[in-house]
C-alpha cells in the first residue's frame, strides 16, 4: 500500500511556515477567511454558515492540511492521492500515483510569498513523502493569481478548457489544469541546488 498523509511525520516546517493535518479545531479559523467574498469568488462553496462549514470541514479532514505562521492558521491545502486512468492489466501498478492539490490563503497574508512557499512544500511532500509520480492542480482561468502561482512553482499548463466550469454568477468560465511530474520536480530541485552554490 502506498503511504498516506497519516503515515508521514508532522508538523512539517519550511523557512517561515508550519504545515500539519487539519483538526476539528481548525474549522472556525479557516471559516474566517473562506467566508470572505474575495476568497469565495474562486472556491467551490461560498461559506455563509459557520456550523454548516464545521460539518463539511469534518468530512474533509483526511485530505486537508493547514498552513500556520507562529501558531496562527493562515490558509489550508487540499491534498488527495488518487488512481489515474489505466488499463485493467496494470491498474495495481498505477494505484496511488496521482495527487491533486489546491490552496486557499487568508488575503491578509497575500503578497508575502506564503502561498508559494506552502505549495512548494506540498509538492515536495507529494513526491518525496507520498511517492506519487504526477501532481495536478486546477482553477478558473480568470483566477490569474492561482495559475501564476502554479507556474511559479514549476507546474506546466496542460489544459485550457473553454467555458467548461459554471460559476455561481451564472456564467460558464474557462478552466485550467496544471501538472508536474516527479522527474520534472527532481530536475528543478537539482538546478536549484546548483544555483545555491553546489557544483554544476
């Protein structure tokens, strides 16, 4: 069986952040920013009822990480390991090799590189900790900040679908999907290490 989020050691620290699996106590801190109109504009549900969100949040715990700065929750990450499409005879070999990630950051902390730092770390967790071979992320094409973040962490645009996603404003909007392969991520890590003063 491939490893799961629960099998990894937590919390995980970056230069400025701490990432850990979400707990029930994180429902209200995440509601505080997910209920903001400037956040809900781009996510699946516009949260308007903290009790309803608390119940929904409890169902998402196995696939949710929280981002903390000095013990304060400033965002959350979606991380779900999946089975990619495969032919029947090799299905066992493909199992658990694909991960989908998503991210929501409290806008109070925008512009400080926190989202980029958190997503870079969740990619490392996917490839090193969970051993997946491919990671994907999706967003509305109009959410430029989201897809620019994907590009910043080295993900490649694989799909720009025309009017495939219905927004709550009643309009069909374009959607985008980005992806990164394990070998691409490892090559980028090697390049970064050389740039940091390692031997070429």
